[in-house]
C-alpha cells in the first residue's frame, strides 16, 4: 500500500520536467494520457487482450510521446505491482505480468477503481463508490489507499448491495427506485466507515441528479489524475 | 489520524528511559500501567466519573510512579486529542476536556477500542472486533488507525450485526448460535474489508473456543501495549 502525499495537481513533477504516461485499462477501451497533454487517446480493448498486445497498441498510439515513467490502472486486485487475478473481461496472461520489465521504465500498477478514487481524493477520509456493472469500493484515509469489497455484503431480503445498485439492479428497479437505494446505501456506508465524504464514479453515476453535499460526482479525468498522483510520494 | 511505526515492544522508549503512563478508562474500571511496571492498578469507575475525578484517582494510585508522558484510552470518538461525545457510562465533562493542560505532560488520547486494536496489531491489514456490550470495530492498515462503526449495518431479517453478536444477542441466541453468527460475520467482514487477519477483543471474546487461523484472540495486555505504541512514530 503506497502513501502518496496528495497534491492538487502534478505540479511538482511538471516543474521538474518528469513526464508520466497513464494507462487506464478497461474492458471496452484503453485510455492513455501523458503529462502536458490534454486529449486522451482511446484504444479498443476486448476479451482477447493480453498485456503484451495492450502495451504494443499503447506504444504505437503514443509513438511520438515522451515520458519517463508509467502508471497503469488495471481491472483486478494488485499486489507489489502485479495483478493477482486474470481480469474478467480481458484476455489471458495478466496474472504476475512484469510491466516494469516489459516497459523498461519505472512503472506503478494499481487497481483501476483505486486509481480513479485517488484522482477524486481531496484529503481526509473518503469512500469511492464505482457505480458500474458491479459496485466498486475504495477507502482513502490520510492518503493511504484501502481497496474494499463492500458489494457482496447483505443489504435487504437476503440480497447484496451490488444486487440492488449494480447495473442489473438499475435495470430491475428502474431509475427512481435505484436512486433511492443508492442514497440509502450511501448513508449506511458514511456511518459505518465514518467517512468525511463520498465520491461516486462509474458509468451509472450519471443517473444521479442532485446529491447531498457530502457526495461528489467523479469525472472522467479522475483516472488520469489518480495516475499522476501515484508518484506524489 | 496518527501513523505509528509499529514495534513489537516499546523497546526504544525503554532504552531511552522515557516512561509512558497508560490509562484505560472503562465504565467499570480504570486500569493504569507504566513503562517498566508489570502489574496494572485497577481503580473503580462508574456513571458519575468526571475527567477531573478520574485524574485525581489515577494520581493518587500512582503517586510513587514516575513517567514522562501519558496515553489515555477513552470510550468514545476522539479527534485532535479530545472526546467528541460524552461517554455513555461515565459522568459529565468529558467532551472537549483538555487532558494535556490538566496533566502538564505530553498526552495522547485515543478511542479505547482503537488503543486495544493497536496493541493487537501485527502489521498488514487488520480488523479488530470488540465483542462487548456492543460491537466495536477498528481497521488498521499499514499502521494507520481507522475507527469504524460496522455494528449498525444490516445483517439479517432487518436486524444489525450488533443485534446478533452484541451482548443482548449473546443472551438471546445462546452460546452455540451466537458463536455461529460470529463466524459468519467474521467471514463477511474479512471479504468486505479485504483484511489479512482479525483480532477479537472485548469481554465476550472469551466465549469463542476454537478460531480459524486468520482470527486471533486479543488479551488484556493489548490495551497497555497499544498505549505504549501510540508514541512509536
């Protein structure tokens, strides 16, 4: 677990001229951005994607970019810079893959939801909830990133939090009821984890309209911001 | 939130000759111990106990002891060295009380369950569960102490974890059923918080007989050990 000292922007690195390439590996797209660039590049992903094919595609797309180090957000649990489990919606070969060796540069790998969480972090004790296919959860406390798996705890009628407010729940419950359950669950989690605020990310966060003031909606830039911040230590 | 670097014993302080007085404030007893002493002193507590009366009793009981600094474990949420809420089973005057000023020595105040948790911490990601009247919970991750309130989350049939495995639950369910629910809840929490191990403390932990290897039973010395460790930073 790393303890990045959180800065609002990767200003120090920028001034020092150190450039970071951030790779956000998703099931549909790989998104890349580097220090000093404004427009991320999207590369197609998919269920056959191996880590070597991913790196080849990223190298081609960013052939004219310069960078000194790489941050990778990957879908799955990460320990000591390596994935512990094959990602659900990608190809084989990810477990234990040595990104540092393959890239020949300093690399930091982190779970993709944790990278997005770090990008939305604003000090204190924060819970990030990813409202996507499933329900992601990451706690950040004084800059220490703590991956959680709250999704599968019981909520109501023998069903889990994820069964209610994951994507299947959204389609089963419909907009209004789904939102009501999101609010109820937010309040349960704020109390149980004694957090100062919650950041909502993931594709379904867009269905939330008004949110209480201790809830913030994340945005697409958070993943990149998190990738830069990984080096702020 | 403090980040003590955890050592197995308060060896460094002991060598340096710095002595810490640890005060563990409970609803029935106040327990005190200091660096280099082996036998804690118990002082009667109760629903009328004010912080001044507590300090007076401690000073009298430890009149012949020498110490340079004081750790206090207090029943309630603590922020910046002060209690945020009056303890349920003590007298008035605790909120905002300035222990440092009253004692004229360096003082660190921490929630009593968190102090016990810190004493049982052995590195990595640990969840402490206090099986007492209620259900206390504290997460420690890389030495960072994160107080939780998991007790009031829903568990089954609209009832909370605390309603099942708190003291009332113990008496309602009986020994065997209560133990089965403790195991079920331990497994839910281990998965949800992705912890390496659980330490069980609190008065009812004695009803647990065999425990799985990722569960450890705390002991009475943990509170004092936690109090010493508060200064290991």
